[in-house]
């Protein structure tokens, strides 16, 4: 359910026909990742509405020795929001709701409800407190929760900013949108989802999630600790996220959903254009990024030990989805390697080197605030004892591992940073895209 900012990367030779890809090389990439314990999960690539590649690595259930396959279901986390946004825009298309409708029409007890619109909720511009940041969240997230309990927590929280003043991701927005859809339709979110998206698209492995059962080809999630995968025991109860993160699916069916969305089969063109409008920071249920001067749209997700990412490039009609149930290499980095291998004949498989150890004094030369004219985030480099930390203003914060005196890498962010202290210079390499920074 947590939001992790999608960092831009380059698609290599994007115009190459899908039929020309080297399947053996792509399979080799998965083997290398699997053998080095850098991830577990499944991938699917679509082009022109058809699946051209699919693969799975790792385990769906380690204890029972169950391997995943293309039909294995995973929790997709916040990619659920694209589904919810689609449902809301269908209601708008049908004149059952307006983007200008105020939250007070449904939940007047919520702070600023008379000033928060449906569009504010959809675009994360409401200013409402993010309930997943509640100090007791880890205690109540594993329990069944009623709507009254969730709203009761929300009304006690102060707003973070005035409606429309800025964009800040909050799962609360899509929780409320789920409740509003239920009020309008007189059905549960799960029933609405099935009637409006799952059944029309013929999706067989997409559903409102329940307790995970690996015997039903459903993946458990894991964290890597001391080179061993350890199962995440505390499962989020799906009554907590609902339309903010409760869906389970497969990469293949995520691509089917996105293909139908961008083909205009789920909402009107007017609504789809509004969903794709990222001029205020986020679209409606979609994030937007530029890849090799091509616009891509998608969403990422994280819930329990699951991490996911779906991207769609409308101009090329390419969709790619990855869902991991054991994540070391970030979904962003994972997909970058997949696409690099898929399109680039000169692609080299990643080499997983052993990180070096630095003293806290040795890290001092890299510290400071770095700025770039061509990158939207100011990056502050700090340290936590012997670990270098990169903090992008209004963006992600991630630890770095050093592999030479000037090369530091974050598997989680899919980024490499090259430092030149004597020149007060840093080069940020985001999966093939190099950006120069100067230290203030």
C-alpha cells in the first residue's frame, strides 16, 4: 500500500519489433537474479495487446516447496488504485458522480469535507492524513476493520494541508473513494470490482484479496535476512486498504487491465485524458514518467513483503508488469534490466559485486547537498555511522552501498551514484540515464 516513487529510466532501442527479442538472454537474466537471491516473483510483457514474454523465479511457498508460475496470484498493493480510479471515472461517465462533488456529500464528519472534492481525492490533493502512517498501524492492520473503525481513526487526525494546495500521496484518499463507490452502487467494493472490471475483461486470477493460501497458487511474501528468505507472518487484513491496496492479481492480468484501460474500453476518452493528466504531479490513479523521450503511465505498489510495478507506453502499446514476493532488487531496477535485455542486443547481465566497508570518516568527503538543472529533486547525501544515505527532496530516501571509492549503489532505488569530491561533482545514473549534479 505504500507509495514508492517511480524513478525514470531509459528504454533501449524502443522501436525494435517484439519478435526480435532474445528470449534466451532474457531467461538468463532471471537465472542470474534467482541464483544471487536478488528477487522472487513474476514478470509479463505485452505488445500490441498480446503477451510476448512471461517468466517467474523463486518460490510462492518456500516451506512447501511451491514454485510460482504465470498464474500465481500476488498482492499488488497500490496498483489497486488504478482499478479504483477506473471505477470512479466510470461512475462519472454515467453521471452518478461528479469530480466536483464534495466529500461532505458522503462523509461530512471528515475534516475539510465541505472543501475536498472527488478530484482532490483522486489526485492525492486532499490534505487528509495518511492512515497507514498512524503510529498504531502495525497493530490494527492485521485485524478485520469496519468502515466505522477506519473513519473513527480518520476524524481524529489533523489535515496535512488545505485541499488543492499541493500533491501528497495518502492511502486515505482511495479508502474514502472505495466507500463512496459502495454508497453509490449499494454493493461492496469487491462486488463492484467484479461487475465492472473483472467479469467484463474475463479476468480469472484477479480478485479482492483474502487470507493467502499457497495451495490455491497464491504467493506468500518474504524478506531476505542474512541471505535467507524469511516469511512475512503478519498479513494486512484486506478490510484495511480496500480500494487503496486490496487486489490480488498476476502480471499477465495487470497488463490485460492496462491494455483495456488505454484502449478506451473501460472509460470514455474524456475520462482517460483526465486520468493521464499529470500536470499537478499525479494523474488520476496513474503516475507519469518519461522514458527515452516517450511518455509512460503506471503505478507501483507495496504491501507486506510484496512490491509491484506496472507501466504502459501508449505510443508503443507496450505494457510491462512485475510483482515480487521477495524483493532485494527494486521493481524499478528489475523492470529496467528486463527491458534493457529485451531491446538491447549489447545488453550485459548484471554483476552482483560484494560491497566494500567504509569508516564513518571516509564517508565525510561525499556529504552535502547536490543540485542539477535537469533533475527535479535536490539530493542530500548524509550518513548513518558507516552507511551513506541519499535523500531526494520530496522524493525517496535510500541507503547506499559502496563498490569503489567513487561508486555507490542502491538496489532498492535502482540508482548508481558516482562521486568526484575534488570537483564537488556527482553523477546520478538512473538505469542508463546519466544526470550531472554540483555540490552547493
